[in-house]
């Protein structure tokens, strides 16, 4: 592929893992354009630290995480073909490039693609893997049961799809990524899962995703808004049992390492 992948990292500029995040993007063999969206007061310092990245000013505290991503999308001109975003304490893995190449060499690549995500702790130790639904057709039935069947790390959106979605909704503090990709799914954008580990999500005390009660409230609002028609009970049961069966190795590893803890409990009590 000739045009780069636009990678956006919203950051306050103080994460101890930011250099690792930037390095993980720079190490990708596939062409990338890495944009850091940061507060105005820290922008100059970030340009000095990371001269090979582009730094744009975020939309301020009111805009939050998703307003910062929007600022990067609006403020980034140039020729890019695909978009993803990665938090300033997470990393892209070599599998990201493999997934990009595999996806972009398809005859008619879907506008949205996603892979598998590894969980690590603050000391970079392996914690487990995020459970995932590889068949997008089953995603609505899972969401209507409170099951979020994928994570956005390393998720790819084609440029025309990003344009059609008109950015992230800054109304949400924690689940704007769910709102973004679910709007794409509901609008009929085609999705493709690649069984490749594309990124790492870091579990650490104090992270936003640890606010699970607020996460559940936002997720419920988004699902009710975008999927108001309740699917039949049989469809929801089938989706749940199918999901559990397909992700059985991930569940067994979690139990072996951490006991009978749900994904929300893992976020609340980061190892």
C-alpha cells in the first residue's frame, strides 16, 4: 500500500508509556502517519521529544478523549488511506502490519477491520487476551446482553468510512469508540475480523476504563440508541453460547491466572 495508515494517539503528554506507544507505531513496516493530539501547553515539548510524529492541539478538557481524536482527524491533511487510534499507554504489535497487509490485499477490502488484543499489566507482563466475536453478524445480539465483543486497539477504518461517520461523539467519556464503530455497523459498513494479535491493552490502576459502572451506563445508552429493536431471545441465547464456546481458551486462561473474575472485575482491580 502506498498511502499511510493514520494512527492517532490522544495524550495529555504525561503517560510513562507514551514513548513505548510512539515507538510501537514507528516500528511498523507498513507506512504510518502518527499524530499526537495533546493540550496546547504540552504540544511544543512533545514535538521536541517525538520529531518524527505530528502533534496537533486537542479540543480542550471539554472535548475529552474523543474530542482530541476529532481534532487530529480534522487537523490532519494529506494522503492517508486507513485510520486507527491507540491510547498513550497501549502499543501496536507486529501483527498490526500483518493484519493491514492481509486486509488491504483483499480484492474488495471491507471498510472496517479488527483483530485480537492482548492484555498486559503495568510491568508489561502478559495477563490474557480480550474475548472477541469474529463474525460481525452476531455482534448486535451480544451487545444487547451487555457483552462488548471486541476492543478498538488496532481497529482499522477506511478513509471514506471515517468521512461518513463524521467523527467521534464527545458526548461520551468512555465508550465513544463503541459508538463510533457501532454506528458503522448499523449503517451497513462491512466488517472483517483477522485472527491476528494486533495490539496490547494495558491494565493499570486509575485508568479510565476502570470506571466500570460509568462504562456500563454509557454502553447501555449507546446500544439502546443504535439497536432499539430487541432481537429474539433465541438469537441472543445462541449468540451468547456461541461466543463463550469460541472464546473458551481465553476464559480458561483467565480462570487459571486470575480466578473467576469477569472482564469488568479485571479492569476494576488491575493487576
